[in-house]
């Protein structure tokens, strides 16, 4: 798949990245190379390969699923720009 300058400009806009016009051709080539590599990966035969989340055969330790309040309200609210009565305060956004 080959990308043109207009597509790269649209991708940059969606990603909120400022890209100069003189960089569009270079980026189009780089992104096209990446997409070409991904297309090559789709040709690999993965029949019989189980899905995995890690190459290491380990499992994450489990803890009890217990509801708690954390027990640190003062430490949490210390990060707040403003707090009142044990809660974060934020500016009103709805009229």
C-alpha cells in the first residue's frame, strides 16, 4: 500500500501532529514502508500458533478482588489543584 501526501497530511491532522509540507514526501515513503512490512506479516502462516500476550511463559500473580477505598485520601488529594470536603474541585463546564 502506497500513501500519498494528502493521506499523510490527513493522518498527521488526526494525530494532532504538525508536519511541514516539505516533510510529507519523506513521511509518505516511511509510512508506506511500514505498511508494506505489516502486509508481509499477514502472509506468515500462523496455523497452530496459540495467541499469546508475552513471549515469556509466566502468569501474573493474582490478588483478592476486594473493594476498598485505598485508605489514602489525604495523599490523593495532595495532588489536586483544588480540593473541598474530601473531593477534587473542578470548574463548572455546563451552564
